[in-house]
């Protein structure tokens, strides 16, 4: 087990902070001391790990944060900021990134809507009597012999009199409404 | 936030599912034939209205000359008045309702010289005719007839 001061020296060596003479002394010690060599190797691995982690973390920092960092630095230094141009994503890129972000929401909504639609189809009421299913005949034309006589429900003939006649032949009924003006002397 | 978004998507998509195809409107197609009737030495009838000759000659009048003034196919939608393009005066027809699948309750209005001549509502079997007529001003011996059949 080495002294704490030796360990600090080893750490400084691993970080490259020792001058040439002190570094040569540590190298000599490490060659002779197995324990010191193991510690130095461990320190090297630890440093590598830390570096990799920081590199990965920096990849996730959005460009805009870097922009702000550059601006802050420029402001502190007092020079105009030279911000590296940031490429804006295109329409498709924005749409796909939106879906990536909200995929879960859309799927949840779609599944719920499907369930509601299924329930709606099961519980759907029959079409109202007044509406006619497309494609079906609107009105049934009865054979002439089976047709009922027409009924004049209301007749208003302002300034005249109305005469209603019902004629029947093999083609069916004909309702004739003849309007005679009040001042007509000779009517039909 | 996630729940709210899912709720909005659900409402929008359910609305689409609930939206039923628009039902076809209740309507009928009518044939409106406008005829001028008069009396002459030589009887004649326009070939285009030959098929309703009986309905015109059976008319209790002494006319023997019938000329087609206009003929139009008009679609009447329930409750919506449709204009009848007449050569003499103006007209309007409305499908009030369909009764027992084969009868039509139709309202017909005719104006002549800016005055209402007739306003009537008739229930008639599909295929049957309603002929509305009035004397033409002047001689008052000639007639203006409108024959309407719907199916």
C-alpha cells in the first residue's frame, strides 16, 4: 500500500501534469512496483471512461445551446458572435420529428377512436323514416287501375272562381282546375 | 398533456366514424307542360303534347287548337318551392310530402300579369295529372293551361 502522496503523484502523472524529471521518477517506480502499476492502469481506464461519457453527453446538447454558448462567449470577449449556421429541418423533417415525439399520443387516440367507432356501429339507430336509402325508388307508381282519385285539399283563386273536375281514363286520373275571372261573363 | 392530446385525437376520429352518409333528400321529378288553347276552324295539336291530348280535349271547353308553350322537367325537393319557367306568367311548385309511398302532396301557384291566379294543394297519385288553367286576357276565349305530372 503506497503513501497518499505517492497516489497523488500517480494521478498527476496519469493526467500528464508532472514535469519531465518527476514523470521519469514515477515511471521508474511503476516499473518496479506492481501495485503502483495497477493503480496507474486503473487511473488511465477511469480517465478514458470519463472522456467517452462527456463526448456522448455533448452530442445530445442541441445546436441552439451551442449558439447561446457562442453568443455568451462573444459577449464576454466583446467581439461580434460568429455563430455556426444551423440547418433548419425541412417540412418533412418537422412532420416526422413531430410524429416521433407524439407517436404514443397518436396511437392512444387512434385506438380509443377505433373502440368508440365500433360501439357507434353496434348502437347505430335505424335511418329515419323520412329519409330514403340512396338507390331505392323514391316513389312507387301504381297501375292506373289501382290509383286513388286525387284530392284537392285547398284552392285559392284570388279575383276569380275555381272549378274542379276529375277526369278518369285508362291512363289514370286527371284533376282539372279551371279558374274563371270574376269579370268573365262567358265561362266554360 | 398526453391524456388531453389523446382525448382530442379520440374526439376528432370518433366524429369521423359517427358521420353518417347524408341521406338522400325526399324529392320527386315533375314534368310541367305549358299549353295555349284556342279555337279554330281546323283542329290541331302540337306533336310534343300528343300524349296528353285526351286530358286537354276532355277539358270542358270548346278548344281544338293546342300549342306547347314550354316543357320542363323539374325536381321538387320536399318543402322547397321550385320555380316553374313559364312563357306566360310565372309558377311555383312545392312537394309538401309523399303519402303512402305512391301519392304526392303538391302545392302549385300560378301568377299571370303580376297577379295570383291560383294557389292550390293537391294530393295526387304518382303518374296522374293536374291541369290548371285560366283564360288569357283579351279575348278570354283562349286558355292558358299548365299540366303537371310527378313520379
